[in-house]
């Protein structure tokens, strides 16, 4: 049996608990400990998890000797920490986004290349079972030719306002505000299905706080046209992906983990008004019942995409392969977000008034 | 060379403060009751309640660290009042009169009101108003804290430090307010999700030393908590370090609260104090996060001894002498 992969964690927030829970299921991984500059957060998590605590990154590297470190800290620290780790010869998984700025992401990738180590990003929703089901359907040709990809990203009611009002959560202080914390998901989902973009168009609208709250992005992807809608205020909040194919289309509800396939049918006009609705209802009922059962018997947990991603990542790494999320994908997401910020500025109402 | 008077220097926290200050090169005078050992440079024996003793103790020192208090859970209120409240007021008055530059009053987290479960509490939040139900110790510490804050309002160079649940070698954080062994189980009167505001004795001593030395700390109050540990996590870690084999059982606390209410009424009818009060159970149902950002920002304080290490030192069985 080969030696286990030694994994350490930086950052002891909510998502670290999810990573630990899933890493514990992986036989090829040995969890060596956790690290956070906030002694309170670190200590509480050390007692909760029973894992060793390291007071500094230096301690983690010297005493823990990790092969891989997961960077689960607030986004502004992702790139600096990834750089430090890669330069120390450690492979890195970063929570999304890879970096806040394109130049930083490029620097991280260059450091990985130089060190001969890998860096990957936790683009977890790609690995959600319902998204994988859509990807398999596309691969099997169920949709025919893919012509369009639409992703809708919403935000929970009040999430933005709360963070802004208190200005407490780190997400409120990110470039572009709380949007930054959500934007990765629709961007990488769109890129996965539509392919890398040859051109982008972006229109945004800002709130009176100056934070971007509405985004429309259109990408000329290598495989299809992709559109991303982000709306911080539309309620009830939705997270949806639609794949438009020449033979059929698929709609995924990421909040409720359901998938509907719509196929054209030659039906008499009267039945044609009724049948598609009944068919959709049946698909929804089946998927809902299946999900409820999966949760009830413990087969489905929260953040299933993180679990599936880590499983695939460590299977690949143990076999000497490449991480399933490329650094290039991480870079594109950061670059597109930069693009959103740049366009956002040109239509900011405050600036428009000032000029 | 800085000289400091430490009251309660023979006590659990006092001894750690003495060691810490001496390590920093401060000359320490200890106010202790006659016969009590302490590792200070200079002893001053006597009672906290004796003004003549206090006047002698504060003469010629730069700092006063007031860590002395009556900490027992029983006894007449008058004794708590004179040792914890009146002596604090007098000590500050005499220290100011003697020209002492810095006074650090060691208070307690119990002074804060916890208005609801999961409350976030910081230094400027309201005092608890539980009154007599809180028990004499907590009530006297509340009044002493108010006396120290009143002295600040009068311009005295006082800093108030409010540490969490103090622990360290020789004093284990208790597993619950009450606990009972039941064969392979242990019944813990606590909520598994309750947050224990742990404060390791050496980390608190460091905060006090920083508060005494920092010019910014004059007139300020600081909460000192290392970690908010869930009760169940602590119990699990406790078992792991001590090798205990019991399994923790947590009773439904709402029922316990009902029981305590009835018990309290019954005892009151009999004109006596109940062994457990509804207020005490309320507090186990209502945990809070005590914000320590101010100590980190203004004093540069960090709990340097990590909690897992501190608990290992505290819970590990004492090595048998060779």
C-alpha cells in the first residue's frame, strides 16, 4: 500500500467543517491538522474535530509536513497563501475563487509551474450530482447539439443587506461586495458547459451602496453561447442552469437538486397543452421523492459537490493524474469577474451622476 | 525598574500573574494573607479589608494588579461585600492617592448580561441584573466591576480585565454545573451546544501584563476568552486526555429548569436557599460569544498557548514523582 496523502487545512470557518467531514471518508488521505491565525476559531475547531492545531503556517509546514494544503480562508488571502505554499513545495486546493485579481491568479499558476506542484480550485457545484446528471445527458447526446447555456445565480433574501449593514462578514468587503462570494459558481458552470470564451459582453447595475447587484454576462463559448444572470435581490432566490440543445433541453434547479428534461413531441394540439406540464410535474415529483429519501437515509449530505470533488481529486492524485479542476478554469473565472467589475464601474449610478 | 503590587498573589490566577510579570522583568510585591506562599520579590502580609494594609501595600509601586477576591461559593454576603466590593473601591482610592500609575482590576465575564441564547457580547454591553439570584460571588464581582468603572469615570488610571472560565494545571474546567456518575454513563447538567468561554490561566496573565503596560488600556475594559468550546466537544476531549470511559448523557434542560423553578419555590416557602436555582439553569441554556477583538487590537493580545495544549497540561494526570 502506498503512503497516505498528508493533508492540512488553513482556515477554520464553516467550510472547513465540510472539508473535514468529506476528507475523513477518503482512505488515501491522512488529515494532519488545522491552522488559523484566529486562535479562538482554531481552538474551537480543534476540540470539535480532534485534529491537531497549528498556530501558524510555518508550524503546519514544519511539524505537519503536508503534501497538500486546503486554503479555506477569506478570498483576499487565497492568492498570497497559495503562493507561499507552492513556493514551499506544497500542492494546493483553494476554495473558490482562486484569487481576487487576474494578475494574482496568473502569479499563482506560474508559481505552481515553477515548483512542479499542482494548484486547483474548489469549483464544487460542477460536482453536484444533479449537474453531473446534466453533463452525462449532454455527453450521451440526449440534447443533440448544445446551442446555449444559461445560468441564473441568486442570493438569499437579505443576505447582501445584512452583510452590508453590519459590514462584518468578509464578503461585504470584497471587490464588488457580496456578489464576489457568489459569482464563481455561475461562471465556472457556464464555462464547463459552453467552453472557454472567445468574447464576453457584460452589463451590470449597482445599488445605492455602490455594490453590484445585477449582472448580465454573455459569453461566446467555444461550444455554445453562454449567458449568466446574477441577481442579489430577486426573490425567491434561484440557482438554475439551463442547457439548450437542438434535440432537447435540460433545466436544473440547484437549490432543490432537481432536473427536468424537455423533449419536443408530436402531439395533438389539445394534449400538447397538457402533456408537457404533467410530464414536468412527474419528473419533479420523482426527483423530489428521490432526494428526500437520499437525505433521510443519509446518502445525500450538504455540499455534496465538495464531497464528490474531493473524492475525484484524491483518486486522481493518488493515481498520479491531474486535478479535475484545472488552474486555467480558476484563472478564467477570476478574469471574468474582473471584467464584470470593469463594466460595473462604467454604469455605476453614483459615478454617472458625478460626471 | 517597574514595580507592581499583586493582590491575591497566592491564588490561582495571582500566582500566574506574579510569574508572568517577573518574567517580564517587573519587580513584584505580593499582598498575601499571613503564612501563604508566593513567588514574589517582596511580601506584604495582611487582609484586603484592612485599609492600613492596603495603604502600606500600594506605597511606592508603579502598578497595582488587583487579582485578590473572595471566591468561595458560600458564606455571608457581608464578607463578599467587604472583600470584593469595598476593598476594590478602597484599593483604587488609596492607589490613586499614592500616585500609582496603573491599576488593573481583574473582573469576570459573569458581569455581562446574556439576554438570549447565542448572544454576541462585547465590553460596552449591559451589565447583568440578576441580583440576588446570581449568588454572592457573582453579585459582588458585578459591584466591584461597577466600582472600578466608576473610578475610571472619575479619572483613575484603571483598566478592567474580564476573563472567561479560568483554568490551568490544578483547576480543570468543570464538565457541567452538576454531574453524576451512573454506571458507564455520566449525567451532565449542561447543554451539549453550550459554549464554554475558556481562558487559560497563562493567557489571562499575559493579557493582564499587557494591559498594565499599554498606555492605551487606561480607562478601558477588556474581555479575555481564548476559545468558545462547545460543551460536548470539551467533554469528548476531556475523555480522550484523561482516558475516562464514561459516556456523556445530557438531560433535557427545559425539564430541569421546570424542576429547578419548583425546587426554588419550595425552598423559599421553607425560608431557605435552593441548592440549584432557575437562574443558574437559565445560564446553562443561554450561551454567548464574548468578543475579544478589543484586547487583540488594543493590547496585541493573542491566546498564545493553544487550547488543545492548555487542556492537555490541565487534564493530564500529574506525573508520579520518581
